C-alpha cells in the first residue's frame, strides 16, 4: 500500500495557535511548546473529523478505534479513541491480546514545536532509513504500554504498519513525564507488528519457531 502524505492543513494548525497558556507551558523565556494543550486538542479533534469523513466515504486507509477498556457508552468523544492511518496491510490472521507480549518496530514523535518543525522524536527502534530487515525491534508486554498504544496493538496483524495518533488522554495525560515530554501531548507512533507471544512464554532474544507467532 502506498504511503500517504501528512495532512498539511492539520500541521498548519499547530503553528497558528494563540498565546493562551497550555497545561505544559511556563511563564517567561522562549517556550518550546506554546499554547500546547489547545494546539493538541485542536489537532486531534480535526484529525478525528477528517478520519470520520474518510471512513464514511469508503476509505479503508483510516480507522477510528475506541480505547480497549471502554464500552460503547463510555467511548463517545474523540479523546476516547485513537485514529489510525494504515501505511501497510500485513498478512497475519490473528491479533495480540492485552495479556500478550509483542515484538514491534516503532517511532514516537510529538506534534511540531518551536525547535522541531517535523515534531520531536522521543523514542524509536531505528535510525536513518526504516528497514525491518536491518532494524532491531523491541519486545513489550501489551499491558505495560499506554492505553492508546495497547489499543492499537490489539487490532494489528503481523506485518501491519500503522501510523497511530493517540490523544493525550490515552497517552501520558496532563502532566509532564520524567523523560521530558510536555503534558497534554498527542503521540504519533509509526508501528510495525513483527510478532507476538501468548502469556507464559518467556521472551527470547530472537524469534523461535513455536514460541513466537510470527511470519
């Protein structure tokens, strides 16, 4: 599947915010993340509406998925969902459970800010070009990831590559993190699911036959 270009008009919103203080801002000096809460709220709400229209028109490139732990009555607002842009469709038939372990290639970034016009990359499993043949994925327990990431994984098949947009309510919330991420940050993850294992199976350093569910 062909990769899509970023939504340029949504990115422009990020640079057009006013001067109201967001929940991650400080007074005085040059602020890296000005008006951050409002910027992130506006971005995600507009993205949600765009994805809704794309899905209604028959597009299979976009998905809106409710947080894994919410029932239909609780998941009524955009911030109770993640938005997914499908970059590549895998061939696997099953999906990980919340109790499973996974092996993934991923990159996490924030929305554009003063010093990071493309968004600050805060974590990734590759440097340079994306190439699953040479990049080293990481192993995680689904249950130990933020809700938005865990939600995405439980709907992915082996070989899927998704760009996942996570509202801060399903990410790191409204407080600054210990590794320097500002409060109220939308998280944008590029995720490829390589393999997953059922509970009780020790995570090997390399995928092993009959241990990992892998293609």
